C-alpha cells in the first residue's frame, strides 16, 4: 500500500461562539478557503463542525499550505493521511511513515474521537509503538521526540499527521461586517487594514486626494497596497475623494496651526457619509496615540466629535517599530515608503496644535459653507475596485 499525505485538516480552535454563530463562522471559513484556493482546481472540500478537510487529489501541498497561512479564522492545520481504522493497517502506515521520515526517535499520540472504536487510546499507542520498535531502529522519546505521530480515529476514517502548521488566527473575513478604512498610502493604514481583516471585518477604503498638490502616483500606490491586501480580501473598493477645494478653503479660513485638526474633521465627516452610503458599520484608520500632533488624545477628542460612528483604530497603542514589522511581513512596507506627496504632508503646518480647543475649531468652521463642499466631495468621489483572481469571495457582503 502506498502511504501519502492526501488531505489537509483545518482546525478553528476553541470557538467561543455557539449555535448559529458557530455555523456561520465555519461556513464562512469554508467559503473563504475555497476562494483562496480557487486556482487549485482538483481540490475537494468537506466542511464539518469539527474540522474542515481539504482533499489534495493531485495538487502540490506546498503551494496550498502557503496560501492557507493567510486565511484568517484558521487556528492551525496539518497535512494528514486519511486511512482505514483497522489496527493492522494503522501499524503498517505508521511504520512506513516513520521509515520515510528517517529520524531516530518518536512518540505516539492517539485520540479516539469515535468512542465506539474497540481499542482505547493507550492501547492503540502501545500496539503501534511496539510494531515500530520491532521493525525499525526507532526509539521512543516521550519528552522530545523527533517525530510526534498523532492519530485521530473517527467513525469514517483514521487521520494521521506529524506536523502542526500555525494558521493566521482571528475570525473568517466577513463575519464581522464591514468598515470604511481611511487609506492614506503611508505605512500605518495598510497595517491597520490587515489587523481589522484578521478580526473578520471586511473593508472598503476612502482616500482623500488633493491634485495638483498630490500627484497621480499616490493612486498607483494605493492600488498596489490593496493588491497586497487582496491576499486577505479578494476584492477591495477604494473611493477616491477630490479634496482640493476643501483643503484650500481650510487654509483660507482657519489659522494654520488649526488646519490639520479641521482637515481631519472634514475627512471624518466625509468618511461618515460614505460609510452610511456603502453600509459600513464603522470607520477605521491608522491613527496611533501620540504619533503626530493630530493624534494626541486631546486632538482625537476634538476630531472625533464630528461623528457618532464607532471609529476603530487598530494601531492606537502600537509602537511605530512594531507597525513596521507587520508591514514588512505583509509586503506593504516597500510600497508604503515609496516617495510621494500626500495631502497631509504637503499641507503640514509648522506648528500644528497638539491641544486644539473645540470652540476655536468651531469658530473657524463657521466662516464658510463647508457642507456644500462636502456634498461635492461625495458626489464627485470615484470608485476603484482592486481585485485578485479570487474576486468573488466578498459577493455576499459588499
Ligand atoms: P499612515 O498613518 O498610513 O502611515 P500617514 O502617517 O501619512 O499615513 P497620518 O497623518 O498618520 O497618516 O494619518 C493618520 C491616519 O489618517 C492614516 O493612518 C489614515 O488612516 C488616515 N489618513 C491620513 N491621510 C489620509 C488620506 N489622504 N486619505 C485617507 N486617509 C488618510
Ligand atoms: Mg501615521
């Protein structure tokens, strides 16, 4: 009999959710896995309440494993041999597997998920280990074995595996609804997007562009960043808002040191309107406490005062060095550091307020009809759709 890893067993860990939520979680994960692996046409799937099984058929396990590592909601997964539960068969399969591994020590770890199986776990371990010891040079090492052979016995089959691959964790994309991410093209916002998606929240993006002060290369940057994020969400919409007029008027009507505060209040107002239009339940951005003048708690308070929507700030408490580490891991760093002129950098005042006062901000804002400019921003926004080949994984909730 030929021994071969023929399946991948996907674990979701201990779900705290029960009942219908658990079902939603697992079915959503099943759909997301199928879509992430769509190009591997021979794969077949079995979605169960305990695990998801992927049958490899003729596909290359290495490439499939690499793709699976990016799918959020997976706790861990293993390459497994699915085989008959007959104990004689198990003895031979394990011996064969260990001979192929060509190591020195091993340990058996059997588990009977099917309690009707006639042999208890300890005896399964003992019988198989005895067979291996008799027919090979292997020794048992219970503390630090070269190969840990796990067997799970179910009523349909036995599953044998020797490795555990750590998954992305978090929740399946989509179970957490959808947020509107403020995407600047810098280092922080793609990382914030990634962390949010890992929590199961899908994103749509808004980008504020101020041509001719900002150039078209920023848009290419945003597209390239979203292409990298397509590994986690196959279809990302970016609403590009023409922000020039509003930006100029902010500088015309307000004191320079207040410009950033007011600019960000305008961004929040527009984002809230877009979020409602596109059915996003929250705003999100890459703000991090203390990173710049507009991100002190006093500033955040004054800026946040324009909206009642939840504003998610995944990076609120992160150090920049940790943010950069993540951005390198998800391949967005090299794109983010490409030189570009963002509307924040160009208009950056020399002495931005770290302790803006709400009354003063409101006094500046009363000087002109920014509402109609906000309306123009909304109606003139253009939507770009960035997709990977597996673009339909969001069809249910975008
Ligand atoms: P990043 O924070 O992504 O590195 P940044 O440092 O240039 O870019 P900040 O000035 O720190 O941006 O702004 C904080 C957050 O505000 C960003 O993370 C982003 O979510 C949002 N933001 C800033 N500029 C823009 C923009 N032009 N369009 C959309 N969102 C923006
Ligand atoms: Mg930043």
